[in-house]
C-alpha cells in the first residue's frame, strides 16, 4: 500500500509538473504559480522552478513572470526559504526594503541565516531575520552594530549565550566607533577581561582608536598587580607614543609600578621627557 501511495504521489507530481510547464509555454504565469503553490508537499516550489521563471522575459513591458509567481504565492501562503531569498534579492535590487519589513511583520517569509546576510545592508532588517531564524552569533553582532548593548546583554542572559566578544568589538570599531565605550567597559569586566586584552588593543590600534585602547587598558587595570606588568607597559607605550599628556597623568597618579621601567624610560627619553626618563 505504501509503495502504491508513493507511486501515486510520483504520478501526481509528474502530472503537475507537466501542467506547470504547459502553462508557462502559453504564458499563463498566474495559474502556473497556483499549480506550484498547491503541488503536493511543495514539490514544485524549488530553485529549478525559479530558474525556469527567471529565464522567461516579460512581454510588452508587463510584470516579469517570476514576480507574478511570487505575488500569487504570497496571496495564498508564506514563501519557503528558497523563494524568500530570491524575492528579497529582487526587491533589494530595486531598493524597496520597506516591502521586506512588511512581509516580515506579516510572516510571509521563511527566515534563514542566508536571508539575513542578504539583507545586511539594512542592519535592522537583518537583525529581525536573524532573531526569527535564531542565529545567535549574527544576532549579537547586529545588536552591537546598532549600538543596542542593553538588548545584547539581555539576549545573552535570556538564552545563556556567550558571544565572541572579540568579534563584537571589531564590528563596533568598524561600524560605530562612537559606541565603543560601553562594549569595551563590559569586556574589561572590572579587571577580569572577557578576551585577550593585548589582542583587543591591537585591533583597536589598527582602527586608530587610540583613546579607546588606553581607556580599555585603564579599565582592565583596576589595581596595581605584578601579573599585569605587560599590560601596564603596553599602556605607557601607547600613551607616550600617542598621548603624552595621558602618560604624564598616569605618572603623576603613581598608580602603576610593575611596568618595564627600562623600556618606559627609553620611551620617555624619545618623547623628550628627560626628567621622567631619569
């Protein structure tokens, strides 16, 4: 019985496929779309069908067949993953992102990581898709890019997710450097940094974020500890090379004592601060 049912389903699928092709040949794209939408198990709603429609050019400046196909399916149901990606690709090329927002709210698209990546030109839309597709790394990165650090932390707490903070900081440094302070303060974690501080500082220096790098190091060094001698040296090195006034302030406060004094003295001499060098 199962074999017979499977054979019947195969025959039904083949018949609908023939019907679909015939309707395409005579230009009845709306009916072809209806056939595809109602195909058993959505067997006709695939990339092969989309490619067939893509190859057909509209006549007399009419609506492209592939758009007729999507419009017809949207009237009946939501698009599957493949259809969602293809339609959004068309809409993005036409700069009609408001349509994507509308379809997301109406639950007419099937969310996926690929769809979110496709819509990345608008981080808000990408975030909405990532949230629905439950793509945690991309969700956290999008929150950071949008400066929504309160929501980022709330999301991580709610789902017990530990993000890649190095990746998050890099995204913010690249996209929204004016919003670096809160995320760096979070990463500094009161002297128990969530990432390798030296690696993070090097990244910040690559983006010319000198002030952010020194502020981060100060946050990472809440007390004078011998085990932090390398970080103390790095802080003075960056300050003396880029912000001499900050270096002088740090010296005046006398809050660090485990830095490499020979190296820091040489940097003071190079900066013309011979009294500090002595």
